[in-house]
């Protein structure tokens, strides 16, 4: 993690969080970060494809309105559009712009890799934001991110400050099935308001992101 001090008596802007991915886990993280006072930008990555689109902000990219737990998303097609919304946005932003396009807009306070690219080579994120978090397989705290969070159902939400998350084992598991029946999930989605409670595994992961961010906040003040 890195400290990028603000000059003089300049008041720090509202913290900016960028989330890599537009899937259901990334969307749950976006809702929690938004509710915690962050400006949130989700960056779409085509790999892997988004499967549970009814539980994600992904379809905003195609101009479909999406609301998750009372939070709406708005599509931005370029950096100027994002900058124009950062100071007044009442929703999260979703974009096709990649990370290299976003890091030039402003210093990122939080960067979360929620793409769940289990079998891809994981880049070192640590110098791209004040605090970086990797979700799922492929992340090692202190090597390619500052904190890592487990997504395997038996360990879901566990925060790792030193060491690695479990490697992918090739077994497909429904994260929400660990705590909630599929029929309940379908019913909550059919109600028109997509509650995070319908998928407790996602909620636990997103809550762990907030906990890690708060830990960073306390630690950075001491440093």
C-alpha cells in the first residue's frame, strides 16, 4: 500500500474505488463501497463472461437499467464522462474503459480485482492504487496485492494480509448455495429489487472488502 499525500491544506476528495469486473461479485462489492462513501467505477473485462447477469450491473453496458439493493448504475463511455460524474454522481459508474485508461484520471484510493480470472496470470496491482485487494484464486498479499480475500465457499470472505488465497481446483460451486436456496434467490430477483441478501456469499465477500479498506485507513493514518 502506498500513501500519496495531498499538498498543503487541500481537502482530500471523496475516495475513488475502481473495481475490475462487472460480474455479481464485483457488483456486490460496488454496492458496499458506494454505501461506505466511495465513488465507484466498475471496469468491464470480457474474460470470464458474466453468467449471473440478473445479479450484476453488467447489462448497464447495453443501456439496460439495473438496480441492486437500491443502488443504480450509469454507463460512461470515456474519461471525461467519468470525471464529470465523480463530483455529483448518485450512482455507481460502469465503463468499458480498462484500468490503464482509469489510472490517469485520478489517484485511485481502492482498487479491487473482482474479475475471478482463476487460471490467468495475475498482475501486480500494488503500485496502481493506494490500497489494492484481490478476490479469489491467484492472489498473494504482499506480492501482487495488499490484501486478498477468499471466495471458496468453505472460506468465503476470509481476509488474507499475508499469504495466498486457495488455488482454483476446477470444481464449479454456486457461492450463494452455501447459505441460501436457489429458489429464494430467484424469488428475490423476481421481486424487481435485487437484494444482496439473496446471495449471502457475495455479501460476505463485499463486507470483507470494506473491512480490509477500513484496516488500511487506520494503518495509513498511523504511518
